[in-house]
C-alpha cells in the first residue's frame, strides 16, 4: 500500500506518458508525445542565464560600432562603448552563477557562454590595437592564451573537466578592469595606472595559462592510468 489513490496514480502515469510518448499501460504510444517532450526540452533553453548570454553576444557588434564611431577617438562615444563593455562584463558574472544556483545549465549555455566571453574581450582588444591605444603583442598574448586554453579543454575533456581556478577568475577581473580603463579616454595619472593594471593582467594571463597546461597534463595522465587499471581489472 502506497497511500496514493488509484485515480491520482493513473493521472501521474498519463502525464508521464504524454511527455515520454509512451502509454502508461505499455500499449500504443501517445500521438504527439515525443513532440511534447521536445517542446519541454527546448523551453528550458529560454532561461534568465541564457538570455543574459544572448544579450552579451548582441552587445559585441554594438560595442564595436560605438568604439569606432567618429574615428574612434571621440571621448563621448568611447564612454558609451565603455558602458556597453561594462554591461557585458557584469552579465558574465551573473549568468554562470544563476545557471549553477538555479539548475539552469543547458548545452546552449555551455557553448555560448565562453564564446560570448571571448567575443567581447577579443573585440575590445582588437579595437584598441587597431586604434593604436594598445600594442598588438598584448592583444596576441591575451587572445592566444584564451584560445589555447579553450582548445586544451576540448583535448582533455575525455579525461575530465579542468575547473576554473581562483587565479583564472582574478585574471578575468583584472583583464576587464584594464581593458575598461583603456576604452575610456583617460589622461594623467589614470593613464599611467591603466598601464600597470594591464601589465598585471598580462602577467596573470601567462601564469594562469601555464597552470592550465599543467592541470591538463596531470588530468590526462590520471585518466590514462585509470583506464589502464580498469582494463587490467576487466582482463583479470
């Protein structure tokens, strides 16, 4: 005895059948059940976290247009560009947290979120270097590291996931502050300060990148060892 009325149990079974496409009694599949299930799965994509990620993607072309408006040196347009960049960076802080906290993680978010992060940062760095405000080697180091780490994650994903480290989060924050300061038309001691902040960002970029390489090597070795041990147990 479960204490659940038969009518309630039957209703739950029918509801489950409507979603799965299979009848409760094992008979003929419910017509349109699979379509209903697909609709439910697709609806989960439209959550707050993913909407913030989409907003960040839409801000990329808007940022570039504002950054390069009127030749790219007008302080007013640069201020608007900074505002767009700031909104993008702030949404980056919230979308991942919301997805993990409220179980809103989706396949779309896993792919789109890192793309949006690198798109806005890459657009800002390339614009700054194109305008002559930032040396191209700085842009090459930062973007090279980001693309390299992303590729590294895909190469070792069969063995496990490399978690984001505190150093990586500090690197992201420092990069955001430094690039934001370069976007603004700063002068005087603030212009000097942004040089040192960018220097710190480049150092963190290189150090954390090397740490990711170390983690990937360790993860790969552990994965190979575990697979080898599993095969030996199977053979035994």
